[in-house]
């Protein structure tokens, strides 16, 4: 998944007092972040259409005018939420410690990270579902039309490329596998299970959201990826 460039705090100038202009708080960046956090919760709960400015300002313990001051509009706020969502995942990806001397263990770590991140960030899953319903319209606005040129490749994608090369050098991974294929396989198998676990539980007639079920699926994901790229782990 592409991610936007790192968020930079805006330079907030003290405006001239005028009728209708909001009074800025003493810590502008703290208020802006509080609005972003509240918007993330509200949009993930109520969707873009149901996430009103009033609900968000109340959740942020702020006022509507501050949302318009910092973000211009509800759509501008939603776009900023998408940027922040990808920034946070990118930061988590960058912090992941990978040892290329053991390519198989490194690939296991990547898979575990992706699955754990999806589980720990349900709002991320919900917002992705919502944005796909809108055919990525807001994400395109948030990242810009030429997003591929502006946004660096996902750290996870870069790590997968490095891991594959390391494994190919020592002969444990196939040489005809592309990093993008592995990246999409990991994201698809992890995202689908976490996103659809409630409906699938009803459809299959069994609980899929308990720890044992999640551990079983992660193990299956890992085995499937490693076998696909050319490494078959020994039986447990």
C-alpha cells in the first residue's frame, strides 16, 4: 500500500482578531492532533457521510470553527485523516527490526507484523473499506493525482524486496517471484480475514475472532507465503 509523505505540523500564524474568527488555543498542534484522532474514531464508526463536523468537534472537545480553521472543510479533514492513517502505519513499518541474515525468519516477521497491525488498528480496516466504497476518491485527493511519484514505496514492500534477494542468494527462495506479488499476498490474506471475521463467523457457524482462531490463520498465512516463494517449513 502506498503511504503519503510524513505529516508536517502546519505553521500557525496568530490571526488578527475579527468577527467570526476562532481564537487559537495555546497549543495549536495538540488541538489539531486531537481533532484528527476524534475524526478517525468518528469516521470509522459512522462512515464519511455519517461523520458530521458536529460529532467530530464534540468528540475532540473542540468547536466546529476549529475544524474549518485547520482543515477547511469536512472533506479536507477526512483527507487529512487518511494521510495520518498511512503515516502511522509507515512509522510502524519503519520501526520493524528485520535480520536479513535469516531470510525465512525475516519473512515470518513481516507477515506477523502486518497481521498484528491489522488486528491492533480496526479503525484502519474500516476506513480502508469505506474508501474502497468511494473508489479511492478521497485518497487520491489526499495523496495528490501523481501519488506514485510523490509517495515513497511502502517500507514493507522495500523490506520484502530485500528479504527475497537475501533468500535467493542462498537458494531458499524462488527467483521468479516478484516482491509485489508477495506483498499483495500477505496484505490480501491478512486483510480479508480481519475485515470479514464477523460475517464469516456467522456464515461458517464458528468463532473466528478468538485468539486461537487468529493464531491458526496467521500460521496458515505464513505457511502459504513461504511455500509459495519456495520454502516449505518442516512439519510441526
